[in-house]
C-alpha cells in the first residue's frame, strides 16, 4: 500500500516549496496551506502507525522489526541472508528513522507561528523554553530529513547495482520482484483498514479541533 509513502513524498515537496519558495502571489494563504499539509502529514503518520498494527502482513511492525544486532549484521554482510519478501532489517530501521523525523517535524509545527498571520493550534502553550525547542526542531529537523531521504535513495541505487537487489520497483509500486519463486498470498484486511481510518480521523479531530486552547487575540478593533 503506497498511499502513505507517496503521500509523504508529496507533502515534503509541498512543505519545502510553501516555506521557501511560494508566497501569497503564487498561492493565496500560502502559510495556511502549509499548516493544512502539516495536519495531513500527522494524519498519515497516525494511519501508518495503525496500519503497522492492523494492516497487511508485510506492513506490520511485528513482521519486519528485528533486533539492532541483526540489522547491524545485515549491513555488514547481506550475502549471509536470504531475500526478504517484506522489508529487510536495514529498511525496517530506515522506516523508524523516517517516521521519527517526520513526527518531530510535523508535531513541532503545531507549536510554532509564522509571526505574521498564522499560528499553530498550540502556539504559546509551552513557555519560552519549550517554544524555543519547538522552533529549533521545526526549522532544523527538515534539513536532517532531506539528508536522510537523499541517503535512502542512494542506498536503494547502491543495492540495485551492487547486489542486484530490485528495490527500486518495490519502492515505487510496493511490489517486490523475488529472485526465488514463492507462493505468497496477501489478503487485504478491510476491517483493519476501516479501524485505522476511524482512529486516524478521531485522533486528528481531537488533536486539531478539541484539545488546542482558545487562541488569544492581541488586537482590538474599534
């Protein structure tokens, strides 16, 4: 299921453009759309966490997460391992790192402001120290995220040409070409899909609409 994967790609590109390049002349209310995209990113993250519990077999965390020592052994000499139908040990920890960076970036955005018109729903609730931390994370984690994505892409290319591991198609489509014939049947868990959607919708509603404090208006009209 590539909805989350490509959703993250689109959001990351849009967030960069809306923060660094676009302005209201190109896209009216640019920063408001920046915030909306951030909320969408949080929704995708929540859904992916749910999907890791209730989703298809190879998407479940219990299926692909391994011990750090096993992942390290895989990085040292992958030839001692057979082909993984799902995520390999390195890919598993890559998902953990990517989701951690996305969570840090997206959730810190709930506490920041563009200092002009648009505030995050929790702007001002952390105090000076907490606000400084949120600002620092939101303005610096993104650079780490871009670097990690670049490393991620280079690793896929390296594995393709060095080890003849067809990861490129798997990353694009979610379907992996197996070097050995295996009889694999994947049943789509519709109940898990519906449960994941409901949890995501409820969590976003509470996070964005219910839990934030009432905004403080510093301006008075006459």
